């Protein structure tokens, strides 16, 4: 992507990255996981943005993110991940794990207004020169209705550089996703 060039005193722009909305979905009944499938994650884009919120069917849950390649969830220890809770200076991570990212450190509740909201950027999903990676932010309320904000990142290990991804899985660490909204954008 080239640098943005401003023309006409700030009314016309050239070389500006754009996002195309690919999905706007509502989860209205319980599911064990929610997949953004290969009909959305294609070779048309290499980078994606997901904005979503999830409510789980029980208290004290965590949101997991895993990659899908060739229709199969990558569930072996092929990822490295980091997570930081902004409210408590608490950190978590692993350099060999079966989870691409954990969106929160403190588990969240499922009372009215709780759950979790995320904003995640996904990179190198369909290239074979760099491993796919993600970085994101989350906001949630714990089971005592106290606010938690987190930043998190994850990457496929260098041994997975040639792995082309065509899906993303969101799931709770236990139980089901009871409701939610998911928007996916392809980034030019």
C-alpha cells in the first residue's frame, strides 16, 4: 500500500486503503462455535478485519480464536500468542499452543450487558511468504460486572509459513456461544 496523498485541501485522496464489507451476521441461537468460512475468507484479500460481540451461555468464559485451513481447524500446537489485560498489568502467552488467540485474560460474564466485544485484524491469510497473524482488542465485563480491556496477538509458527488460511473459528473455552454479531471486512 502506498502512502496517502492528499489532493484539493483534504477533499480528495489517492492511494488510500479501503475495506469491503463481506459479512454482517447475527447469531440468534446457541452454537458451539462460529466459523467465518471459505466463502468469506478467499484469495481475493490477504488481510481482514473482524468486529464482533459474543454472549456465552454461562458465566466465567473465555473467547478462543483458531485458524481454518483447507476446511480443517488447526488444533495442533502451531501458534504463538500473547495477551495483556490493561486494567491489571496481567500477561499471558505461549510460543507453542493450539489456540491462535485468547481475546481476554479475565473471564467474562453473561448477565445483561456483559459478554465480550472484539476488533481484530488478520494478516497474511492467503500468502505463503509470511505466517498468518492477528492482533486485536477486546472489551468485556467479568462476572462481577467489572470492566476489562485487553490487547492480544497471535501468529502461526514459522514452520506454518506456507499454510494458506480460508477460515476463522470463534468459540468459548467451554459451553456455547448463545448470541452475537459478526462483521467481516476484506482490506485492500
